[in-house]
C-alpha cells in the first residue's frame, strides 16, 4: 500500500494519451479529523475510449503513500 492507483473520470476534450508519465497532485480529507492533505504521483494510463454520453475519459494515476495515510477505496 505504499503506492496506490487512483481512477479519475475527466472531460475528454482536456486530456489525451500524451499525459502518461506527467506529474499529478490531488487533495483529500484524511480521517480521523478530515485534515486536507496533498499527494503527488504520475499519470499511468489515459483510456483511448471516450464515454460518449458524457464526453469523458478514464485516467489512472499512481500516488506515493509511504506514510500510509491513504487507504484503498
């Protein structure tokens, strides 16, 4: 669990496959107090398939979790 994969759904017109390997940063509230924390990682996959009804694409990123503050799901 020292590295986790995030699945994101994003607007298709903003992203393409050339983003693989690019750095990302995301924020989330971490229990027990909901403190906002930032995590860094890299994009590992941009789906070539567009969800046409919503014009969205699936993007995966891996983030470092060496301090084990994140949990799956």
